C-alpha cells in the first residue's frame, strides 16, 4: 500500500493531470479494441484501482456497467467507490477474492511493480480469474535504470522492458496480443527531471502549470494516434501490454 499522503495526492490530481488523462485514454482505447464479446461473463476488474479515476472512465466503456475495483487500502477503496459509483473490494492482487473465470477483462495499472506485490503470483491470480479467452491489460513503469525518488515515493520495486514483460506474460500462460512503450515524445524530459535534476520530496503526482499541461497533452495525444493505428513505440517512460488467456488450455 502507498502512504496515505500519496493516495490523497492521487485522489486530488488524477482527474486533471495530463499523465492520468493520457493513461486513462490509452487504456480505454485498448479496452474498446480488445474487449471480448463472446464470453459468458462481461465483468471487468480494475485490479489496484487506487482512488477510482480509471474505474470511472472504464465504467463508461463497459457494457451494462459490469465493472468492479480492488485495492489493498481501505480508505482508497472508499474514495474509489465515491468517485466511480462502482463496487470496490478491499484485497490484494496476490490473492484475488474472486471465483475462477469471473472476468472477461482485467486491467491493472502500475501494480505488478509494487514492493508488496509478488509479480508471478499476481499474474497467476489474474490468469485464474479470467475466463478462457479473456483479456489482461497492463501498464507498468519502464526501464530499471530509470528508478528514482518518484519510484521510492510510490513504492515501486521494479521497472520493466517490453521484452521482460512479454516473457513474464507468456510464462504465466498468456498469449501476447500487443505491447508498446508510451510517453515517448516527453521521454528525454522525463529522464532529465527524474535522474539529472534535483527534485522535491514525494512523487511526481502533482498539479502542473497550464503550459505544461497543454504541451504534454498534445504530445501524448499524438502518440495515441500512433498506438490506435497499431504502431509499437520503440521507447518511453511506461510500457503497455495486452495479453489473452489461451482458450484451449489443454490443446
């Protein structure tokens, strides 16, 4: 779990900061493109939903509002329920409190990287709780060498390359559908501010000046056009992946 201060920052900023706007738009786009339509279940899980900003966005995309969130922090669960108007479960991705094959889609943002998460165990739980043919959508921070004070503030213990994430997913029994970095255009600035310049305490989750918001939103919107067209960006501050649970597991 994060420190309460970081959850409070997230609650206040995620609806207006460019990074969350871009992240949520990217994930909503991928969900619309890959949402399984032939499964008996239509339910979607936001695994590690934080304070509910993404879940509120996904609720607009999901059929019949069949969305649910899960987070390890009880206060974050309460905030997420208020923001998303969806049911929220308090629990860990290391041991999901759901039945087998309960979900058509699981979305998880910057969770496998957390210090309290066993990445292989969590992937096994995602696999168990997805119906055969169901889809897992992940976002994770990229490049181990980019670890910084921000990662320390949000308890990130790992960062990933696209290849590492692909291998993890295949080992867990998933078929990789799509994987790409994003936040490519702004990546040089990210490297400079995270690793080369002195920074303030805490994470980078904070309000930004209007001109910064405008530039960053334009840059990430341009990238989303490329992602929507199927391009895989060669580098960036985060990595996206879409993987499917293999339908014929005994074949």
